[in-house]
């Protein structure tokens, strides 16, 4: 019975960390997308644009930002996850001195 409770708690913690990591990566991707927007706009110097050019360019910038964030990006997501985990340890009273 205790083993099942421990396994359930561990699975729940793993799932929660995965959700936190995903949210942190999404945040970093949005941040990177905003950083990349000026580069996108500087490349749009041609006078003739088709109606879907802005949309496709925006999707491209979003895809690049997400890929960078998933690959580690600037380390923002990693720092967010670490800080949230430290805060949780403080709340649970299980802080480990480094």
C-alpha cells in the first residue's frame, strides 16, 4: 500500500515537473520570438508582398523560437524550473543547502 502511494506521488511529481518545463519553454519561446521579430521585419524590404507573406513569416519566426527554446535556448526555461523547484522545497521544508 505504501509503495503504491510513493509510486503515485513520484509519478505525479514527474508529471508536474514536465508541465512546468513545458510552460517554461513556451515562455522562453515567446520571449525569443519577440527578440527575433526585428530580424524578420528587416528582411521584409521588398515592395511587393503576397497576402500571406506576413503570416508565413510570423509562423517561421515562431517555429525558430520554439526550436531554440526546446534545445536549451538562452537558459531562461532552465532557470525558471530551478527557481520554482527551490520555492517548492522551501514550502515543503525540504530545502537542501548547496
